[in-house]
C-alpha cells in the first residue's frame, strides 16, 4: 500500500507545530534548534514579525492576480533587486528549479535570436544540484536522479568541479553557457578555489558564452553578502534565486542583464502563480531586513564565531569530525561517521541539520542566529559526538 503522500522522501519521525526565530516546537512538545532552516529557506527564522505582518496585511487586500495585469509589488521588488545586483531585469516564479528553467531557456534563446540556434549546450559541474524538473536533472547530471525517467534532456555536458582544462576542452561551437553554483550546496558545501569564478567569466567572454550562477542556496545573505558572486569580483549574465528570498513563502527569481534577456519577448515564457502579490509582499519584507544596515555584518560576525567554535569541536572530536568548510552561514562539517548518523544523533539532542554530498552535514542556521544559539548548537553537537564515539568504541570492543 502506497503512503498517502508519495514516498519520495524518507522522513524523520517528527513534525512541528510552531516556530519562533531559530527554534521549532514539535507536536510532542520538544524544542529543536533549527540549523537547517528548511534547507536555507527560513533566512529570517520562523515567524519573523516583519514577515508575518507583510503576509497578513497583503492577505487582507489581494492574494492573486494574473500576470496579464501589472503587479506593483513585483515591479518594486524587481527594481530593488536590479539596484542591488548586476541585473537589469527579473522574472518571478515559484521555486528554484523554475528559476533555473527560465535561466536555461533564456540562455538558449539568447543565442537563437543572435543567429546561433546551434549554440544550445550548457556546461555544468559534477556534484552540482539545480533542481528536479526534467531539464534541471539533466543539468544536475546525477545518475541517481535521472534513472528511470526516460530520455535525458539533451544540451547538458558535465565537467569536473574546479577543472579549468577539462572545461576549456569541453567548449565547442555549440556551447551556449556555463552554469555553476558559486558554492555547491547539496554537493557538500564545496567552495571553488579562489579565482575559479573569475576564470569562468574570462572563458565566457573569450568564447561568447553566457555565465549562469545558480544562487538558489547561496543567495540572499547566506554567505555574508547579498549574493555570493559579490565575493568573486565578477558578475554573471543570468542568475537563479529562490529559497531564502521568500523567507518560507515559495518564490523563485531569474535575474539577467538586458543583453542576456533580449530574446525573452512577449509570449516566450510565463507563469500562472509567479510574482503573485503575496509572494512579492513577503520578498520585499525579506529584502527590508537583509538590506538593513548591519544585517550582513551580523551574518559575517556569526560566521566567524561559528567557524571558530566548529574548529574547536573538530579538535576535540577527531574521530567524528574530519573537516569544517563553507562561507558565511553556509557551513558544513565533513564527518568520519556516516553523515546520516550525525544528523540523527544531533536531532536526538534537539538540533536540526541537513545531510549533503561528500559525507558532509550542512549547518544552515537562520541569518538572525545569535552567539548564544551557536554555543547551544555546539554543545548539542558535542554531546552527539560523545554518544557517537561511545557507540563506535562499544561496537569495536
Ligand atoms: C534547492 C536548490 C535548487 C532547487 O530549488 P527547488 O525550489 O527545490 O526547485 C536549485 N539549485 C540549488 C543550488 C538549490 O540549492
């Protein structure tokens, strides 16, 4: 008998009733410190008063109108994103995968209207994650996600993450774009070597390719800047944004330069729900907070503090933790034990974390996290480590 909800997730046996800031309360009354943030979604924590206010005020006025009409809240959001990024234009959808779909379509269309319809191949990197639609699983290139779903959508080629020589060899007359996450999230918080994104920009300029950044997980303050690309000194032509921008309300955005977006004329793309007034009101409220003076400084300060505490934790629990990685509050600990065991052990101590590739456990606290909460997370992880160590010793004896 199949589960009432299609069982594509193996879910932990817990559900939550309410949340406040970095804390969640389960239906059985237990409190959890949330260092998963719904996988980098609840950027401002749970039930942030400014977001609750924005959503409820908009809900009293207007929920949905079609994109056949002007939506002032959306124009406001687009203008603010343009003011604070490389972009000249924005398109609104409902998820990260949809923002990626728009980015992929835009890159292909750009070359088609430039007289090069044959330039429709996009180069991606191993360990990437770009979503679960048919196009984005092809871009992701993970066989596990492609298996059994029929012909793989053509137009994607994958090279080794960080391998510039392989990348240069992969570029042909059919290449349209290079697509990369400035830091790989699902892949295991993999940070490219300094200068890698800059080298990609140069390769794109040299070969007339578009550079696409997938900032679905790295964006909206997660790395201590509004967007992670700001650390690299270069800008993309197209960028996908989602997760944190809605603070928990579903929203995906494709940002682009005027040049990259030139093929996306009336009728070429659309979305029924994308950019609806509820999502736009919440995203504007998220930006109010993230752009407020001192907010990103706080993220950078908490990042430094968390990294120091995690380094200590690693030193005292070498048989559990092998490495600490990441930028801002997009952090990971590579574990010696299976990462799933660490996630479960931390959860038993009342700390939520998220597993990722390369046997890494992701720590994605809300950006409003405090030193006290980081200290609390560290002691919970420390206790989890002690229990994992005890279990290993017992198993070995
Ligand atoms: C989560 C994620 C996506 C997919 O977003 P959905 O909202 O689940 O469709 C795409 N790219 C990256 C980098 C992500 O982390």
